C-alpha cells in the first residue's frame, strides 16, 4: 500500500449548523458539499484546503459511531483518511502487515468513494480510513 495523499481529516461535531460558520467565516473556507450517509448514521460537510479536505461529521443517530464519539469526547478529530489506488488491496496489505481491520471489505462512503477503516488499536491510536475510487 502506498497512499497518494491525505484525502481528508474527519472532525466530529455536535452540529453542522453551528460548526460550518467557523470554517467559512473565520478560516475563509467554503463548504462545497453536505451529504447524508445513511448506513453510517452521519451527515457530512466538506471543505477543501489545497488537495486535502476537512470532513465535518454530525450524527443522525445518537447510537451511531459519531454519536457515541461525541457523547464520550465532546467531538474533535475523529479520523485521518488516506487516498489509495485500490481500497480492497490496501485493506489486504494492512491486514497482512498485522493491522486489525474494522472493515474486511470496502464499503460506500461519502462523495462516492469506497472506504475501509483500520482499528485504532493497531494504528497508534488513530482511527485510519483508506479511501479510493475502487
């Protein structure tokens, strides 16, 4: 596996409506997309900073992963996502290298990308997402 760049940094927030103005008014970024990913129980908002994106995540269900994260921590940086050529192969490579996988197979994520997560217990405590078009 060889990531091409940081695809995005995922930040859990209590409310997109409250968080978006900080990124737009203070940082001068523009929210270019808001999307709900129903199977992940999350609503997302995206901003671009160079080639990297910031993904704000608001739960749509308190029992979903973002809901539990916000309840436990109050929000903040949730995950780091790396762009890879082939998510399925990258997951296999990570597992072969000894990483514990959250996703054994790629699944559909925001912006039409395929995604897969590596467990933070095997990634120096950083929830790591692999993203790609296939």
